[in-house]
C-alpha cells in the first residue's frame, strides 16, 4: 500500500501541521516515559514475594548443604525443575548464576579461548569468524559477537523464523561461519516462534564448519500472553535425532519468571557438551549460588505451578500489549506507513515504520519525553540498513503512562513519515 | 638439623616397625576423613542464619528495587560496606556474583580477549605470556593461568612475602611477564602476610611490561584467628602513591564470612580501571544478584559488626588450628623431618616434610582414610619440584575427627621419612 493512500500534497501538509501542533503540546508537558528495555513491572515482581518464605533449612533434597561449597552444576531439585519444564534430561543441564546472558557470553568466550567440545581449535586461532544474526534481533547478543570481533551476517526474519533457505546456503559453503544467534520463541523483538520445519532444518542442515553452534536463547519459552500460545520443538532432541547432537546450546532463566535482579539461569546441551564445559567451568568457579537455586526450586515447585505463576504474569502484562495494539490500530492502521506484530508471548512489539524513518521517529519521541530502544539496536553494530525497525517494550510502565507514551509514539511515526513523503 | 638426629640404623628400623604397626591398626578402622579443601564447618555457616531475616522490602537505601534489572556494579550499601572494610573508595569497587575466583578468571580472560585499561593489545595477540606464582600458593589460581597457556614462574615465599628481590629483577628485564598471583594476607597455604616493605616494592617496582598486573586475592583480609592479627598495607593506595595507579586488582568475598555457596564477591582497583572494565562487563551481563547484596549489607551492617562476626568464626576454628599444632608438636618436633607454620589467620597450615616425601606422605594418609589436598597442588601444574609441601585444611572436620586425622598424618610424615632415610 502506498503511504497515506490517496492524500494529496496539500492534505498531507495540513495533516503535518495539525500533528506538529499536537506534538508541541506534548513536548510542553515535560514527560519522562521509559519504554527502552524489557523490564517486568513492580506488580510482576510482587508475584515472587514468597521466594524467601522457606529458609528454615537450606539443605537440598539430596542432603547437600546449599550454604557451603560444592555442586558446580547446580542442585538436584533445580535441575529437575528446568529439565521438566523444557523437556530435557538432568544431565543435559548446567545451572549457573543469575544471568543467561552471562552464560552465553561465557560460552562464546570459551569457544574463543579454549574451544568447546568437538572443536579442532579455539576460534581465537582462526583468521576470521562469522556469526549469523537473524534480524531484527536482540542488541545484547550482537554486542557480544561485536566485542569478539566477529563479522555478523544479517539473516531476515520471516513469519516462521529466520530465512532458513539463506541459512542453509550460507553454512554449507562457508566454514568461517561458526554459529548463529536465535530467540526461537516469541523472538525479541518480532514475537515470532520458529516453526517445526525451521527447527528441524536447523538441526539437520549440513554445515561446512564442524564447530558450528546454535545459540538457542529460549528466554521466553514459558512466557505466554494468552490462551493460544505458540509451541516450539525441542532443539536439543532434534539435533540428537539429526545426528548433530552437539550443535545447540539452549539458555534460559527465571529473570522474567521471578526476579530479574536475582533469578536463576541455566544452559542446556548434549550430555557430552555439558560434561566438557563443566571441566572448563571448574577452573572458573567453585560453584554458583545454591541457596538461590534452592529458594527458587521451593517457590516454583513444579511445571504446573510454574505455568500457573506465568499466567499471573500474563494477566498483568497482556492489557499493556492490548493498549499498544489499540492505539497503534487507531492511529496508524490503513495508512501504509507502519506495521507491527501481535505476539502470543514474550516482551516486545516490533514496529516497522517507513524505510528511513526509524531514527527520526525515535528521536522525535525522545524530544517529547518518551525513551525507546535506540533505532538500529535490533541490528548488528546498531545499524538497521533500512532504518525501519523500532522495538516497543510495554511491560514496565503503568498503563496510564503507557497510553500517553504510545499516543506520542504513534504521532511521531506519522510525523516522521509525513516529513519523508513531503521532503 | 639432620633427620632423626642421632638415631642409628637399628633404632630407625625399630621405630619404623613400631609405626608401621600403628599405621596398619589405623587402616583397619576404615576411616573416612576429609581435610582436602578450606571449607567452613557447619557451626560457622550457622553464624549467618540471620541472612534472610529482613526480606520485607527489597529496596536499596537509594530507592533502587533490588529485585529488578539495573546497577551493573552493585548496590550502594554493599559498596560502602566493602569500601570501609578494605579502606578503598566506592568508585574503586565492583561487586559481582558470589565468587571472587570467577571475577579473577573473568579478569584474566578479558586481559586475553579484549585487553584491560591501558593495554596496548590483548594478551592473546602476543607470542608468550608469563605469570609469577609465589609458591606454595593456591591451586585454583595456577589452574587459571595454566588454562590460558601461560608460562608460570615459581617465586619462593619468604617470611615477609614472596622473594621481592627476585620479582623486581624478573619484571624489570622481561616484558613477557604480565602479572603475578598473590594472597597477601594469611597466604594460602603458608599463612604469611606480606610486609609493608614488600607491598611498597610491589607497588613501586619498574616493570618492563606496561601491562603488568598484580592479582591481589585478599581472600583472608579480615579472617584473623587470634588477638594478635597481622596487618597489611592497602595495595590500591600504595600503587596510586607510587605512580602506578592501574597496576593492582584486589579481590575478596564473603564466602568465608557468610556462606561459601551463596556469598557476595567484589573486585577493587583504580577508578579508571573499574570504569574501563565496567564497560566490558556491560556486554557480559545486565547485572549480578542485587537481592543477595542487599541481604548481606543488612546482615553484616558495618565494619564493626563484621569484625565481631569474624571473631565468632575465629572462636570456632582457632581450637582446630591448636589441635593441629599440638599434635604436630607432640609427634614431629625436634626430629628434623618436618616444619610447619602457626598463622594468625586464614584457613591453612602449610607443612613441609623431607624433600621427596610429600607425595608418599599424602598417599599413605589416603590409604589410611585421610584425604589431604594432593601433594604438589600448591605449585604450578601440580608439580612441587621439592615434593615437600602439604596443605592442611583444618576448618571443616569436627575436632574429634580432626584429632585422629592429624595423628594419622603425623604418623605418615614420620613413616615416609623413615622409608626415605632407610632406603
């Protein structure tokens, strides 16, 4: 559809003048609204107030005193809980710290410094390393591969996941492509869940590099928003079935289940991969915080109670997603200047504006007091070649503030589009 | 002194026969006694049972909700507590995770991959990296430098710290020597505290490498055993005064203050170093567990209450050190076959047996059911060139078990020595 349909130049100018006036009025209000990061709101945090209710004894079910040293890979009940939730075996899991991002960084660093299971040599000994980056994607992923000096290759996201034809073609021909990022369920920010076909092809594809790894960031694997959730195949077992058992490393955490500032993170992969990396991690630390693992396992109990707990999260944040959709629908639909997704889970709404308008939109919003994730952040090196994608993180602000913020955002989207078509 | 003084061969053989009989009797008892690691005992852990008493609100004094994302370098009250305890500034401190070992590993990994503040290039880009290792030392330190493929140079420990003449000479002539390990207070295992002179010379010495760093593992900085504690100069301020402000990185944790399995760790250095590394760590994680920092700051309160808390630890473990000394004195003193230290703090007693007898002693003890730290573990690559040093970790076992274990150890020391002199 053409931008602004059949409006003629005068009509567009009138529209721009009217919106500019509204915009100036917003600016005068001196608002300070932050939608930059996917942070849970206070009501969500309060759902986990019971975390510290059961601290009378800090012994694990197997008799381990969680207060003392020991158990590098985590306590029994925490492993069992994550294993059940994600349908993996307890010997395919490593529980470590409060940050899955840290586990991902560590894995990449170890691939560089020491090599992972099955590597011929560490990546640091190679001339050139390339990594596939489905886009739009997560800025913190790309920051890691950027820090390690990798060349990042943008792979477009389709409605069923990243362009799998392109991926298969790339990895079969170039042995310097060593891995790919992915958020396979309710992807950040597009909300897309990888189809069964895409997961199977990722597990089965021939890679020229024998040390190709899939960074499977299952950050939103249980973070459904409604009663029609997406479903995702298990990459660990698909890789095993495909005869590529050591290809995928899955990551997750309770950051958006319990407390972002004090959760429990885990990594899962083949038993062989986990055994190998445990040896490396044993040099790095004596062990992670077992008391926090224990409190989490006791509070979250079992998969059923976790799912009930996640429904309470959904009840708090679903109305926020709905507000965003309503306001965007009201102001932007049918104008041919923006499109956005309506995900069944996760933490983001991905907004695509006219090519060349994302930076301007975000900048206009900022001047009016609405802080969004930087335009470009969803692409490697912070550069969106289309300058089109904007990430909306609706969970943190109260609904009253969110409404104003999205009204302003919608206005800025249209204003930037008008500036473009009138230029 | 000559081994076994003036005993003639027949007397030695008689003695050996007598001890062998005692040894066989111990073996028959099927004992299982573990003195391999410096673990606090249960009574010590119980001192921190109040950690979770105050969880009603989880907001920091500055209003930060510790449950949510944010504050990469730690919360205000935790920084202030560590800063006061170790006489550093709050902007010279980074609080991260539960493991100071992990912070050390991370620092070395970053020096390799990205370079630290002031580095011309990352160490991974250099042909050869050497690291100074005062010995006997901590096996986990040496395991890190071993993993990164560094050449480790043994520096002997004197009664005032590592041989500073040797260090000055080495670092002034060889720019591939990039750093040194140290446990400057109640060193593991020798119990030695670096003298003011040694600290000042470390801070002031000319190093050929401009990227030379001191890994200052202040693990036992507040872990006194009695009322005549050692004292240690502040390396951070000494380096600043010397015009080498970015040379030292200090590490510490509450692992042996509160809970080894769930403590809080920190790193301190110049403000410039901390600012630099914070940028690197911001790629690695959004933040460490702030709730645990908050619970720790509330429980430990202030330097005075921390010192009182540490006295309670001392009351529990000092008798264990005394038992070891009594038994070693009783069986081994005056025989010229072993010497050991009587530290004013820390977690270890370092036992030096006749050259060539450490492995045999540890092995004999193991057969009789007493597990000690492997002989050689206190040297790089697990190899003690003298085969003489044994690390005793007396804190974990109950006194009744400890007594038997040390009786057996003393017996094995003498038996191994007799085997040697009679061979």
